[in-house]
C-alpha cells in the first residue's frame, strides 16, 4: 500500500518539530544546571541536631542579582545546586539594602526550638519565596533592626 507523499511530508514535519522540542528542552536544562552556584554564608544546627538551616547566596551569572536563600535540611545534608527551600530574596534594582559578605541581601537565622526557626532579613528586599512550614519546622519572619 502506498502512502501519499503529502501524508509522509506532514508526518516527517511533525517528527522534526517533536525532535527539536526535545532537544531544546534538554539544552535549556543542561545549560541552566551550569550557570548557578551556591555559596554558604552560615549553617545553624537545630537544637537536638536533627535539622539545620543553611543561609547561602545563589549566583546565576553577571546579568542577575545575587539572591540570598535559606534551606532547612536534615543534619549533614548539603544544599546542592538548588535554590532555597524556605526563603528566597534579592535586592530590587537601584536599591541599597544591608548585604552579607558575598554581596547578597543580609539574612540571619536563629532556632527558637527544635521545630521553630526565625528568619530575619534586610528591609527593602524583593521576597520570592517565604514558606511557613517545611519538614515539620514552623518558620517565622522579621526584618533586621
């Protein structure tokens, strides 16, 4: 049975478009993984030692602002290449805020108990993530005085 040429042409076109979409998706994921780095500012172990809060600066290249992040992890775990799990802030354009030693907005953490964390941050920042409960830890937020 012969398939008309126009049907073959349409099927080949869809196959090419699908292949290009897959390649583009994989290319973006591969490139994105290599552009950002995380530099730890501080690590605060929770009372009892089961968890830790890590404050770090995420740097994604020259065209982005430094972002300060906070993650709550099990004791001994590393932050890896991911953004913060509970708190992400950066500096608004043309604004001056208190900074940490790397250059991102200043953020401090303090455990109030084994399952309660206080995150204090510089006023005037842009908040992109602010989680209230993570891994059974209740998180409170305040601006630095």
